[in-house]
C-alpha cells in the first residue's frame, strides 16, 4: 500500500472558494432588526436575522418563510462587533 501526502500549502493553493451568496431582499422586523434573504450558488435560499441571529437554510426556505420570521421576531438588532 502506498500513501499519498499532500502539503497543506499545496492543497490550500488549489482551493477556490465558492462564490458568495447574493442578497435578494431585506425584510424589517417589528423590533428594528432585519432578515436578509440570500440566493445561494445552488439556487436555494437562505435567511439570516440580525436580531435573534437565526440562520435558516433548507430546500424549503422561501421569501414567505423569511417574511413569517420577520413578522414574529421581537429581538432588537444585535450590536456590531468592534
């Protein structure tokens, strides 16, 4: 049996990260936070709330899913990291 050894530097040089998700909409919550809806590279949607921090990604995430969360979330926006 032979072993193949690849250095971390060589492996990371060949790695190309996938494109970033594209922001498709921002929905305000009742407490002043936002739910950001993204289209991912595979065509699915994901959402992230700036209030409670909920991140959602499933094949079932839709704009309506994000609107429902925006309507229900009562957390104020989290402070930005310094």
